[in-house]
């Protein structure tokens, strides 16, 4: 069902936890099964220099959130905002049918984080 | 490389084949390969094996052999019972009563009948997963022809008051069917004593082979044919019989029903040991299902802040096999319909793992599982967006 890349990311997630003093935060809740993904970033100048996540979710949701924290690093906020579920899924070599929502949640949490930063300005 | 320890705790999904059943199946495969409908000896021998298996299944549930029809499994038996009885008795009415926590093979059969114009009432359950008897009383009307209520639930293990429901059905001249797929071998079921008109069972849930089951239909109960063709299964379910599988199921049901008490004693002890261990070592957990009116092989546990599938995958890496809710529901994002019907919130349903033990499960297995489980739940809670403190949750 899950490919090796997804499983590896799930068993060894990176950038887990809260960043104290984060300059940007995002949160999404899946209304169907109440999975939650939170994203924390530090924006220095125009670039994202630190990113972390917390997730209450299934294997692929944890894997997608973990990979998303790596994908936003060293990107501008606008570049991060352009990352799609498709990009996140591609980074993991594909997700099983019925698990595509995990990549969408990771996309949405980035967009929520960007929207929150924009509101602060 | 050292062989990884394997602990199989998904026995409500399927069980390991009994050695004795396997031996009888091998004999049937190798020596009695004739078509059971053939006139010559090799065919008659196969037919004899079928008769012996039918006798064993009948004896296990207190039925007559002529009331047992072999099927491809529990799903087929449920489909046949519900659709076959409803359609054959349509002249008497078009109303069916079932419950919200039935197996998908029952619920989907009822939905199919609704598309044909039948009316179906879905009875709710209480917080322990017990069907509300008073709601059945209220639902019965002059058009009611069939009540189908499971003997025990597959997800949380709650045993249903089927004797009372059977009596109610009889008093109202309504046919009573029970899906006993999880209950056979776990509770003593005698169809005559209880007053059951139709009962579904499945071989691989009690250490028999997969792909075989049976439907008991009480003499005199009208039911449409399932498959038209030859004269197999008295013309009601045509097609050459899978003799070795039927033989294996016959042996398995004989073994399990002869040892119900002994098996339950062992399972109760394993279950208690497991619950004591996880309660001592892991905080913020809760149990689903009825505390006493229950199958002894089932422990449905919610681990706050850790998602069920994630726990399953981490246990899998340690050679431990469990399930989230029901395997039939996996692959879907929707939380378990059974847990939601019991009033559990979505987060609890999403955090639930089902452990189902077998006669092969040992205390050493449990020690291994609990040690791994403790680490896994701790790890997932450290990742979780839901903060768990002892007896306190923060989202």
C-alpha cells in the first residue's frame, strides 16, 4: 500500500515539534476524521529559515507534514505558497488511493501559515 | 538474521487454520477429488464428506443437517439471508428491521433492498454498543417481515440480546436472522433454544479455511434461491461444492464448539492481563464496548492523541498485527460507523485500535506487544498536534 519513501518519512519524521518564537503558524483540521496538522516557521528577511510540524494523523499525513517542512525551507513565503498537494505527493513518490487527502492537508497548512503571516502585516 | 517475532492479534478479521482441519482438508484434496454429484465411488466419497461436514455444522448450532446451506463465506450468507428472505416474503410485507452497527454485508444488502422499494429501520445502540430493544418493539409493524440483528459485534465485541429479540420476532410472526460470524465458537448458540430462523456463519473466523461459510435456514422459512443451476445445496445454491474447504470448516466448528468454555477461560485471562498491562503503562486510554456482555477475544482501545492507523503501521514493523476498527472499513477515511453510533467522538474513533486474541495468544506475546505499544504511543504523542498530559488533553 504505502511505498518505501512514505514509510521511511513516517518512521523517521524530521522537524517535529514547536518552534518557540515562530514568526509564522498554520493549522488545518480535516473535518471528516479530525486529523490535525500544525506548521511553525521562522521567516528571516524574506526566506523561511526554520520549519517544524505537529500532526495527529495517519501514516501518510505524518509523512506529508514532515516532507512539507523540508520543502518550504529556504523558500520565500510566496514560493512556499505555490507548493501544491501534487508537489508534496511527488516528493514522496506517490500516495495510495484514499490517502491523497494527506498531501492536501500539507498544502493547506502551508497556505494557512502564509495567510496568517499576511494578516499580521 | 534473527527471525522477527510475530504476534497476530487480528483474529476477528481471520484466524490461523486449525491443524486438524488442515489434515482433513489435505485428505479431501488428495484422495477425494471426485465431483460430489457424480454417481461413481469417488463422487459418492466426496458426497459423504459433504454430509459429514453438514452434520458437524448442524450439530454445532443445534440445527438439522437439511437446514444447513454451504456458501462462500459470511458475506454471501448475509446477502442471501437478507435479500432471499425479504424477496420471498414480499407478499406479507416490505419492512425490515436491522441495526446501525451491523457488518457492511448486512447494511449494504439492506440498502440494496431499499432501492427495490423495501423500507428498512436501523435500530440505534447505547454507549456500550448494545442494540436498543425498546426501539425494535416500537419499529415492528404489520408490514415487518424480517429482523436481522448480529449476535456479537465485530468491532467492539458487544454481545446482543438475541434471545429476547428472537422471542419478540416470533410473537409478531416476523422472521429473525442473526449474523453469528463473530459469535460462533465464542458463545453457545442453539438455534432451536434461542428461536433463530436464519443464521450466517463463516469458516475462517473459527480456525477454519477462508472462502467457505454456511447459512442456516429453519425448515419452513421461505427464501429465494441464491444461484440457479444444478441440484447442489438442494437447488438453492447451485455450483460444484468446494469439498475440501467445507470439510475444513466442519472440523473447525466441531473443535471450537466442543471447547467454548475452556477457550473463553483462556481468552478472558489473556484479555484481563492485556488490559491490566496497558492501563498500568499507558495513560489516557479508554475501552470501547460492554464491560461484561462481551466477546472475550476482543479489546477495542482508544489511545488519545495517537491515530489508530499510525499505531497499526508502527506495530506492523515490530511484527505485531492489529486492526483499526474493522478491516472492512480500512482504506476509507470515514471513522468507524460502530464507534460513532455508540456516541464516541471522531477523535476517539480515529485513535482506536482493535486487538483480537486467539487460542494461540500467550502472556509472553502480550508482554512483547505492550512493551512495543508503550514506546509507539509515546512517540506518536510526541509528534501529535494534540497535547496529552496525564488525564488532560489540549488541542
